[in-house]
C-alpha cells in the first residue's frame, strides 16, 4: 500500500460531494408506539418531537407550534438500525441510498478497494452533503504477506485485475506495522481490520500500536492465533464466526465463550452470507443468472460481474464442507448469547448475493430463525448493542429525549415478529424525515 497515492486519491474524491440535505427543523410524531429496546416493552400513545437532528421530547403533551405533524397511530417506532459489517464501496455509491431506504442509519465498514473514496463518503455524510448512513471505516485490510503474494500470482495467471491488492497491507516486520498504524491514524481510519494474520510478533506490534492510537482492532478468526489468544490480546470483535468450526463439547465451547465475554470481545456472525458460501461455483452462477431473490435488481452490473468472477475462481480453493461450518455457526449464536458475548448484526454487504440494506433485515430474521435469538435480542443486536460497543450510547441506540434522531417507523410490531422490521413506513436519518414516497424515490435511483 502506498500511502501518498491513497492520500492524493482522497483529496481528489473530496471534491465530489453533492448538495446539502438539510434536516427537518421541527417534527412531531403523535400517538406512536415506541419500542423500548432496553426494557423490552412497547410504550403506547407517545408523542416524539424532533428538532434539528435531536429528539427533544418524548411522552405526552402538546405538539409544538409550526411543527410538521406525522399521525403515527398504529405505527411502531424503533431506533435506526446498525449494520456492523459492510463493504459499502464494493457496491458503489448507490449502496448508501439502499442502506438509508432500509432504515440502516449507521454502518461499520470493514474494508474497501478504495479507502479514499470511502473516507470521502463518510465525511460528506457527516457534513450533511450526501444522503447515507453514519459511517465508521476501516483502514486498508491487513493480510499476511504470503497471502498477498499468492493471490497476486493467481490473479496475474488468470488475467484478473490486481490493483485492488494495492489497498491491502501485509506487514513484514513489527517496525513496519507500527509505522503503518501511525499512517492510517493520520489518514482518518476509525479502526483496523485484520483478515489473514501476519507473523505473531508483527500482529502483536500492530495491535499494541493501534491500542495506543485509539484504533480498535477487529479480525477474522484464523489459524494463526486461537480465538482465546486473540481475544486476550485485545481483539475487540470477531467477524463471520469460527473457522475452522469449533468442535468438542458444549461445556468446552461455553468456557471459551465466557472468556470472550470477560475480555469484551464481541461477534458479528453474518449468517446471511452462508447462502453465497454454501453454493458451489456453478450453483452460484445459476443463482445470479436466475436473478434469484427480489432485491438483486438493485445490484449494479459491475458487482454482478465481480460475483461471477468470484464463482469462477472457487475452483482453485481447497474443498471445504461449508454446510457443516454453517451448521456450527448457527448453533454458536445462541450459545454465544447465553454466555454473555455481545452479538451484533452485520451482513457483509459486498459478498455474493448480499444486497446492501435488505440483507440487514435478512440477518435479523436469521438470528431469530436459525440462531435462536428472540426478536428483542435480535433487535438489540442492531441498535443498542452496537451503539454501546462503539462508545456512542450517549447519542444512539434507543428512542429517548436527548438522543440523535435516527428512527424507523414500522407498520407492525417487531417484538412480535422480527420480520416486521422490513415493513418500513418512514425513516428519520439524522433528523431528516423520509416518508414512504421519499424512500421509494431513493430505491428508484
């Protein structure tokens, strides 16, 4: 990774922001049922008043003069949703609108092919210059140097592009890793994502420096370091589950999971990605050609082509029993929850057959149907849990006076059926009110 190249690209990308999108000055939802995700109850007949981008009052009382009034009888209000594992830049700028249209008001992005572009989107959204979710973004993804060399050789042999590998980083020494952390901190990364582990001493140096610079480190679980060792070393979250699958007894898994909980290591299972992983290359190609799933019409042609290329390259992979891994991951979700590990919603947007925004709701449903969580636990995994995990609970995660106005208005109660999170009547995005017609216009774009 060449830092000056990334910095120049970032400066160029900053000039592409769109016109300002002001928040509604004063907005009042009347007679709405507010879902209290902390208390696990529904508060009926509430008046929720928003001014600027904050909730200024909730409860009873008169509506402020000259406020825009939304009669929300029969509706349910939840906090804006988080997606804690995305790759938004891989889906293009349209993905930002897809998240907003689906009530996903905040995302944790876990790596891009173009760091500068992702940073520009994050900052433009924060400045009110672009419509999209609040973003926390990763530095260029950390890999092992050996993995980078092997993939580059394979891509060159197949005549596939290799430029995206320049946005991955494979530290060869502890000193190099420390310098790199200082660089990405200066460039404005919010966190570090480790995929394939470098040498142990290099990884420890990287994690130590990241901790000093205030950058949390998130990682895939990898053979280079056991989950218990990685958690003890300070990994803040594990992504996608356990690889290889955890064997042994339920008591053994419970002991490990309680260690993770004690260390404050969370997990983002991304169960929704298993469909794309379990399909063989040919079956994945068929699914793409058949446009299976009603939301694939929102996938840009270049993304569909990348998915097809990925299906073709699977013939070079070592055969895996993906179905057995999937069964183990689904079993683990309930056990992790019971052991006190923080489970959070993430979709891995950018992976095959995963459509941004829509997949967040699919993941919520899978956490209940396959992971054994209750609707309330799943809803917490997309609201109050991520906000607390990222140190933003003072502003986000619940519907309450004083909080940022990231809100989703639903036609039915999600505590009765988690699939009701898809029945969106309106979204308030950092104070900006988007009714159903406005959301449909975002989707039409």
